[in-house]
């Protein structure tokens, strides 16, 4: 029961930071499609790649980032966003290059590796009270880091505001998700992250599920959005190849668990950050002109950060700093 609750907690965190923060899934826990498809998609991906990271001792931030890039490429085969733009738009926001949506690609380089994969893993460690030793520097509390975290929360709160039609929908999506996270956290009894990894049998079940999901979604989910140019498919395959090769040549960083100390970020810090996010999301949905401006600033910033993160992490691997 504790392990299952811990697994669900990790999946809920991935869904919350990856989807709800983005404003993509509103009151998802009342939506059959989100419960049947979207939540299992996030849960399966985060477990699949965390298992691989642990299995091959690739637990550093850079290595998790590269796993997260591969995670995010589901936006091609499944949702087709990387090829044809967001579902509510006529096409890619800034056109295409080599068959990929320019803005969608650079946003993906930040959002899924960080928000859908790394942040849930880090937050899970905070909630469980056990940190992966190679992540120790990430948890050290500094004034500069705290300022950046609050600024980030203030900016990305505009995404949730833009994705919800009114305050009731916004607050229900955010608070409802947090209630589910709290229940899973309570039931997991601080189960450490190394104790919720799937078994080999569980990994094969997850792998089989993902294979079926990718095949069915590719052919039957918005097939009209599939690109006709071969270069679009080749570009995605090249991205897989680059990410996997970088992971292979990077060093080995094992998962070992240590206790948090007073100099680290803790649960109370997390609560304060989430309160700030909730407050500003409500402000933006009330003051729409301000929210719209912040939204565009946030989106452009995420695109730039995505490009920077990819380049920096490639360099770190090539320079043998990982």
C-alpha cells in the first residue's frame, strides 16, 4: 500500500507540474480522458525513465534532463504538438524548421524535462525526507536560489490562468490536485524514492503499455495532424539518437539516499512557493491584460531557457563533467 501510494504520488506530481501548471488539464480529476489517458501517460513515463536512470546509474541533473527530453518527445508521436502546434491552434506558432514547430520545440526542451520529470522527482524527495546524494547541491537553500524560485512561480502562474476559463475552474484544478497529492503523500508514509521503483516485471508492463499507447495514439489520435514530410519524422528520430548517445557516454551517478538537513529546502518552503503560485494565478485571471503580458514573457523565457539547458547539458557531457 505504501509503495503504491508513493508511485501514485510521483505520478500526481508529474501530472500537476507538467499539465496543471501548464494550464493544459483543468479539472482533470473529473475528466474521463485525463483519468484514462493523460494521467497514466505521465505516470508511466516518469516511472519508465526513473527506472532506466537508476538501472544504468544515470541520476545526475544532466542525465535526468536528457531522459526528460526523450520523455517530452511524446509530443510528436502521441499529441503531434511538436509537428502541428497546439491542439487549439491552426499550426506551429512560429512556423517549422526541419519539420518541427520552432516555438513548440524550444518550449518542450524546458517544460517536459524540468516540469514533468525533474521537478516531480525533486519534490518527491522533499516530501519523503530522503534526498538522492547526487542532487544534494540542488537542495541547498540560498537567497539567490529562493529569489529565482519565487520569480519562476510568479511567471509560470500565468499559464494556469490562461488555461482556465474562470477562478472557480482555476482554483478547483490547483487545490483539487494538491488535495490528491496530500492524500497520496499521507498514505505513502514518507516512502523514499528508491523504494517506489518498479520491479523488472513492473517495468516490462509499463514498457508494454507505452508501446501500445504510442502505436494507438499515433494512428488514431488526430491522424490529420501527422506531417507528410519525411524530415519531420527523421528530426525526431535524430533527437532520440542524440539524447540516448549522450546518456550512454556520460558517467555513472548512482542513487544513494541521504537525509535532509536544516540547510536544505523542505516541505514548508514548498508550501510557501505553491501559495505564491496560487495567489498570482488568481491575480492573472482577474487582471487579464496583466496575465496576458506575463504569459508571453513566460513563454519566451521558457523557449530561451530550453535552448540554453540543452546546449549546457550537451557541453557538460562532452566535457566529461557528468
